[in-house]
C-alpha cells in the first residue's frame, strides 16, 4: 500500500481501493502486451518493490540486467 493510504479517511480509502483494482488489471495487461510486442523482451517482477527499485534493490536490478544483456549479446552476432 502507498504510505499515505492510512492518512485517508474511510471513503477515500474505498475510492483508492476501487481505483487500485482497475490499475492492477491494466498493469497486468500492459506487462502482457510488452511481453508479446517487444521481441526478446523480459519482464522481471520484484515483489514488494516500487518506483525506486533501482535504488532499493540495486543488486537484483543489476543482476537481471547483466543476465539479460549477456544472453542477448549472442543474438546480435
């Protein structure tokens, strides 16, 4: 949940929850569109992460990027 969620009153939390349901459906579809629309793409999902994934989970991001780049370097030859 977002940090400010608990500061919202009950009606605003309910509104947030309704919007979040739609957002999660859209995100799932967006990931699928990316997977099927971008050749040699890879979607890595890190649980309990957020927009600052590059800062908070730097080692995971670097590891996955290196793995992807090394595997795909051979495809360009």
